[in-house]
C-alpha cells in the first residue's frame, strides 16, 4: 500500500463523511420544521444520549468490519456481560468490581472470537454466529428467566448521571470517538487494520502480523460490548438474559450506514457515529411526530434506504470525477 | 408390540385395582422460551402442581425463543417418548396447529394453556384475557388520576395478539373517561431500552404527562427510568405482575400491574391434565379473572415465584361443574 493510495482514500473518506453529515442535517432540518420539540437543547442531549449506547457497541464492531470480518456476537456479548456484571454488582455492592467484571466478560468473549478466527481459521461470520448462540445459551441458563435489578446510585452515574448539564454517556461517546479516530487514523496499528481489510494477502506479504491484528480487533469489539453493557445496566437499572438481541442489527446497520463496507478496508469511526445518530434520529422523529406503530418499520426502512442511496449516488459521482 | 399390549393391559388392571387412582403419571409441559419470566412462572406453577398431584413433569422449551420449527421437532420427540399427557403453549397460535394434530393422532391428551391454539383438539383451555386485563389495569390508572389528565400508551410488539388486545383494553378505559386525554400511543416492542427511549422522546413533545400505560412490566419500568431521569412524575402501570414490578409497587414508584398469572395457569393446566388422566371431573375452559396488583394487595405476589405453591383445586374450581 503506498502513501498516495492512503491519501486518496483519506480524501474520499472525508467527502463521504461530509455527505453523511448532510443526511443527518437534512433529517434534523425536516424534523425541526415538523415538530417544535425537536430543535431544543434538551432533545438534542436526549438524542445524543440515546445514540451513545448504540455507538459504543458499533464502534468496536467497526474495527472488525474494517478487516472484512464481522462480529455477530457483539449484542449477545453485551447481554451476557450485563447479566454477569449485574450479579457481581449485587453480590459485592462495589461499582469497581461490577465494571471490571463487565469489561472482563466482554474482553474474554472477544478474545475467544479472535482465537476462533485466527487459530482455528473459522470464517468470522460462522465463528461469531456460533458464539452468538453460545452466549445466548449461557445467558438464558445463568438467568433462568429471572431479572437482576436495583444497583447502587454510584454505579448508575455511568448511565444516568450528568456532568455540567450533559449526560455521562455523551462524554463516553465522544471520548471513544476520539480514541477510535486516533487509533484508526494516526497509529500504525490502525492503518494496518485498514490494509488487512483492503487486501489481506498484500498485508501479510508486506510484513503486517495479520493474525495478531485480527485477534486485537475482535478483543476490542468484545471490550466495547462489555463497556456498552455497563452503560445499559446503569441506565436501565436492570438486566435480563435477552437484552442484547434487539441491538445486533442496529449495531451492524450503524456501521454500514456510516459508510463501512462488509468487504473491508473502508469506513471510519466517525462515520459509525453518524450511522448511530441517523438511526436514533429516526426513532426520535417518529415518536415526536407520533407516527403510527404500523408505519414505523416502513418509515425506518425508507429513511435508511434513502439516506444510504443518496450517499452512494453522490459518492460514485465524486469518484468518477477523480 | 405384543409385550407393549400386555403391559398396557397390566397397567389397566392396576388402574382398576387402585380405583383409577394411579399416580406418578408423566406430563410434558411446553412453553415458549427461556427468556420471559412469565413462562418461568408457568413452569414453576406446573412443577408445584406436579408435587401436589404426585405426577412427573418434564419441561420442553425451544432454545431459540419462540421458534416454530424447534417446538415442532420437540413435539415429534415427545410423541416418541409417549408421556401420559401434555400441557401445551403454542409458540405461535396458528402455525403450531399441525403439531397439535400430531399430538391428537398419537392419542396423547393435551391441555392448552395461555395462548389459545387455532386448531387441534384439547381436553381443556386455561387462559387469561389480555383485553380484560388491559381494561381493568387502565381503569385503575384512570381512577387514580381522578378521571382527568394526559396519558400515553407504550405498545408491545406491533401486530402481536397480546399487545393489540392489551392496548385495546387501555383505549377502552381511556374512552370511558372524558377527562382523560390520550396524547400518544407508540410501540416499544416489549423492550425495556426501547420503552425508555420512547418515553424520553415523548417527554420532549409533551410537557405534561400524568399517566403512562405500558403493555408489559419491563416497558413500564423502562418508562419509569426515563421519568426519573428527567425528574418528572407520572402514574405508571404495567402488565404481568413480575417480581420487579411488585418491588416497584411496594416502593411507590409503579402504580399497578395487571396480573396475567403465569404461575396459576401452569398450576391449573397441569392439574387438569392429571385429573383428566385420573378420570376426575375437569372444566372445558378456565378464564382467570383479571387481577390488578397494587399497593393494597401485592403481598401474595411479593413471595418469589420459586417458593409459591399452587392453591388447592377445590379452592379455585367449584366442584360439580
């Protein structure tokens, strides 16, 4: 991979990001005309806080998708990590133990995924699909249809606390956006991840330790799922076995709407943030405008297709000009 | 084959000798999933009834929640194992009809509980009516509001029977009270996180919400978290009478929860299956009356489901029916 190639990709990346930002702004402008409640500081913070959880899961997943892999177990990992962390919190009453347990569970599962993909050479889809069921099974067995609820106010700050009027999850979102941006764009390891996704053979031949980088991205994805589990617990004050399930497709969608390609090598963490924002805005908008329950799936689908469709068209035109 | 027939004959002889009061019959219990506490309550109810009636209960639960093919293959397995009776909740009330017909063809008596199957033959049906539970719980909220105020409905999975019926009950109760205004009715798919987000969003466009009607307890508790987070107050009701909801009722956060009583449905279904085998009289249908759990009557629900016991048959079903 030569420098020119990377620079070219960076510039088209910035353009693509710009178009996605325009989609977000367009939805925002439309909503602020349609509802007086939309463009208020409290609603903006509300939307950002709602997007934070989705972004945290999707950001780790983005790294995996950049390598042309997939982590179908992220949401199930979140579910198990939440259940295990919840019982650790209940048993010890210590937020620190709870946080460490949740992260450890997420990282452990992610590392296991990494081993399946690297040591056993399983295709990522199959490895993480299998892991998804193993994790669901463990969660169901562990919880046996019960709910663990009621955590200490100290721990709950992570999800429902404020710092100078801004909810804590929003800080987490921007901190991890910054870390993710720096890691992917400004470190050798980050660039190597792009290279692996773009062309694994070339990456290996140019001396990139492909297997070790893959192990790293699956572990990071797991760790982010563990972190998201803690935010979930702290916001909802409760854990059930099946809490992860509804989050899998939105997490993948956030990455792809944000511009990541399942073929690898393309996508950014900031794009994923925009993807998470678009999905959150759609729900926010439908609730504010009181779209009927029967129409909500249709509206969600139509906006996703329109948003990504416009973006693809404009991007292709931009690329043809090059 | 001959041996099997001989054994059946011997069993009949024993039955006759003991005056149709054989014990230790095997009953297979089918529930929908391992994730919803409601079905856990059904299973525990069946276990408790099994202890009381001295029968053996085996549980069948799809590993993938609500999986139609999995329940279908579990039925096939069970037919091979030949239990004496089956207590059955279809994962889908229409799609499982062929499965029920297989059970019928195998000649195993079955009791249908919770969701009424669209087809097949059953000894009896035990269930509760989502509409009347929704209506009774919503009326409770309307009364607590003094017959006036702004309310929102949080719906379950769109298009599902339970959600449609519960929401219809909510709407009816709101219609009865001219002073109560329905501001919005939005779906949160029975999910806690979605209910939290929907409630956060609705609070943005409605500065005054006095009451929240959620189609299950998880959503009611999610909505409560949203209200707490915004430091706003509203009376909230849910449905299912879960332990978590009862705790929230006890501490005064949740107004009430309509009880669907899975435990009792599990009890009744298993008891009917056993009584039917013993040729004791059984009703064709039991519809449990709606019970609204609130601050005044939560005590029996405060006991963890694991330590509850089924009531005696005679105390629920009047003899001579």
